[in-house]
C-alpha cells in the first residue's frame, strides 16, 4: 500500500474530521479514505467538461425564465383549482417574495 501524508492541517479542520469520523464510527484514516473513494467515483472537473463539450447543442424556443414562470403559473392554477379558489391577479413586472 502507498502512503499519503497530509501536513499542516488546520486544527479546526482536523477537529471536524475527527467529529465526523466519530459520528460514523470510523477512524480518521478510514473516514478520509472513504472521502477519497467517494471523490474518485465522480468524474474529474476536466473529464466532466470534456463530456459536456461533446454533447450536441440544444436549441430552445423560450428562455429558462419563461419556462419556469409558465410552470409556476400552471402549478399555482392547479393548486387553486384543488382548493376551489381563484388565483390573485398578477401584476406585470412585479417581483415575488423570492426576488424572481
């Protein structure tokens, strides 16, 4: 087996690693190996970007904002139909509670 040594780990980070390892009933060594194994199951950023670059471009007829707005309006109407109410009139250009 190879040896990996990490020096100068900040105390707060070491403490958090210890805490999380304890929560899972693992040693810090086993916990860090688990993190490395999980990371290596994912593609690297470069590999992921290379795969995305190979995808065919998608053309759309609406902006994402329009699609989301329409979906929300449909959802709101469906909810209002279920409760038997009428939707409140929407003001053009108004901003909702979430800053839409």
